[in-house]
């Protein structure tokens, strides 16, 4: 299996192109490939597949073998990959995901891909659709208890579910202690991605993430989008802000004109190889 290693702000992926469908053993393969000691090492295994309704289809398998509906950092990597290799010869393209079709704009600098702007679609705020167990139109600043500690969370789906919790200092917050407890909390029937965020200014947020199925990662694109939406819902930021993650910055906009969230950030090639 030939592959390309890429990352979006340190959220890294093994990218596979040229297959027609996922292999039957894709869960076991992802676990082996993503292992950082005995495999290639990655947060996820990503297949770029043919699509009948978009330029390409993206399927992402987490490092624990589960499949994610969507991944903002992976979609930037996939977009950069297909444009850089000439598989798509336009700077505006569409990527099919399990969460729907995403529209992507390539931003160039000196002729090369500099960044990728992704239309992440409308945020889902309805409690049952996120999903949570709550039949409420929005879940904002709602109490939750885990491990004997009281938090408050805001729930947002960006095609995959997110629980955003505001803390005093996200950069030093112990996500390893609280992330696993909240990911599998009974409030979340399909488990959930957990973001811990602190507000720096009206246009700057610091966030750390515990990803469902992957654990702590250096960045999460959908999580950054969910964090911005949650910050707006809680009256903490404006509708456009830089979200600083452990691996770098993403610029997130929640456009009032179309209610869509837009994410802009880089994607980076690391190396190519072959998995035997």
C-alpha cells in the first residue's frame, strides 16, 4: 500500500490514493498503520476514493479503528493532495464526506498551495441531532459532571459531535484526566469530541482537544469550528476569530449571511512510503 504522510497543524494522517473502496479490514489496518511505535504513526488513516457527486470522496478511520464522519484537518490535507498531484486542476473543488459535500478553496502564494479555506456548512445545534440525550433546540452552558468535577458545556455538531467546555487556561488544562471521562459520558450516545477553550480576546481563542477515537491531538479543524460557534453562542467572541491549537492557528468565521462556518488553515506534506 503506497501512502503519503501529511498533517494539518500537527494533526497527522496516512493518506492513501488510488483505491476504489475501503478494504474489508480497514479498522484493523488503521490501528496497525497509526501505531506510533510499530506502525507509520498517525491520528488517522485517510482514503481518497472516487465520488459520483464531488471531485473526490474522503473516508477517515481513526487510530482506534472507528470511522469519523468528518475531519477539518484531513479535508485540507486531501484537498492539497489532489490539487498538488494534478488530480483536480481547479482551485475550487468539492470533497464528499460522510457528513456531506464540502466546498473548498485553495489559497496560493507564489504559485504554491499556501492555505485551504473550507466551507464547513451550517453548525447543528439541536440537542438530539448533535447528538446528546437532550431534546432541546440548543445546548448552551449546560451543567455536566465527570469524575466528581462540575463543568458546563455547549454542544455543536460540525458533521461530527463536539462538547465545548470553557476553562481558565486551556493551554495548561489537564485534558488527559478529563477528556476520556467526557468523551464517553452518558449524555452523548455516540461519544463526543471534547474541546477545552479559554478566551483571550474577542477575536482570539486558545483551545485544546480530546478527539473521539483518537485521544489528544495537536489540532482539530471541526473542533475549532465548534469552539468558535460555542464562543459566539456564549457571547464571548465575535463571529470571526483565530483559534490557537497546540499545533498552530486556524482562522474560523461563522458567516451570518449563510449561517455557514468557514475554516482557513494550512496542510503539509511530510513523506511518502509503502506499507508492506
